[in-house]
């Protein structure tokens, strides 16, 4: 089943629209025609089913036949990840985090971050594609911060877990299932001593992801997979 993203808001009970790249994909790649069924999400908890009533490469119009309202997953999980040098690895981590069910992603410039340039437009497209591929209906936000300090301030009410190679403490013993979670993963080189101390002062707990040293993107995926399994 192909699922599209719609930015339609008002009047969605009657019809919704696919525009831009979504319309081009529907018209050119999938060759949808009038009368075909189409599925979409608005990224705000709605799953839509409709019948195509008009189609062009710029816009697809669908008459709404079914709306399913799905609550936001609770408790929410935010992945905080230090920005890593290789763009493809960072994008891989973002994509897989969305597929696994993360609620938000907080990318930050760590003390050990080598490269700080992030293409937000590319990340938005990757998140959108992962949402559709995994049949999710809530679009995770990706926010970028200048330092871990700002992340800790923004998510100060969350239960905070920091992945660190110098601890053997299993995070399974640290879980409180009713809490919003902030999972922290460092970039290449891990967290600095300053960041570890700062996180501890903010109430964070160090946890181990296993006996082997993992790449940053592998650590992010492993952390989420174990939490959500």
C-alpha cells in the first residue's frame, strides 16, 4: 500500500490534496487515475482514505471516504544525537529512528562534533519518506541545537538516559514506562567529560548498550530498538 503525505487541513472531511512531489509521484510514477483509491496521512494523527477525483502532475484531489484518528504514542521518546561528520550516516540514523517510532529528534553540536553543517531540507524529506514507509501517522519533528546544554534545558522534564561506553549499567533497570524519555547518543569520539558531568547534574543516568563500541548511528538505532522492543 502506497501512502502519501497531505498538508490539507480545512475541509479534510470532504476532500484532501496531494501537491508538489507527492502529486508528481502519484501521477507519473504510480499512474493513478480518477476513481482509484488513495491513502494519505497529514502527519498529525490522521490516516485518510479517498477516491481520486482529479489528477495532474501538480495536484491530486481525492474525495475523502474514511478518516482514522490515531492518538500520539505515549510516552513519547526523543532521540538526542550529536551531529556526526558523515552526512549519510547521520541521515541513516534519522531514517531508522523514525521507522522505529521516535517522537522527536534533537540533533546537537557536541563538544566532539567535527562538522556542524546539516541540510534541514534533506532531513525533512527523509523523515517524511520514513513516516510513509513505516505507515506512521505522526510526523516527528527534527530540531537542531547549538549544544547539549540546550537539549537538556529543553527536555528537562524527561527521564534522561545517556549511552556511554564506560558504564556497565543496563538501561532496562532504569526504565519508568510512564515517563517521556530522552535518549542521548554522542558523535564520533563520544561525549566529553564536561557533557557527561552536565548531563548528570541534570538528572541523566549513564547506561550501556553492550560490551562492544558502536558507531554513533548504530548506537542510536540499537538504543531505540531495545527501548521499543
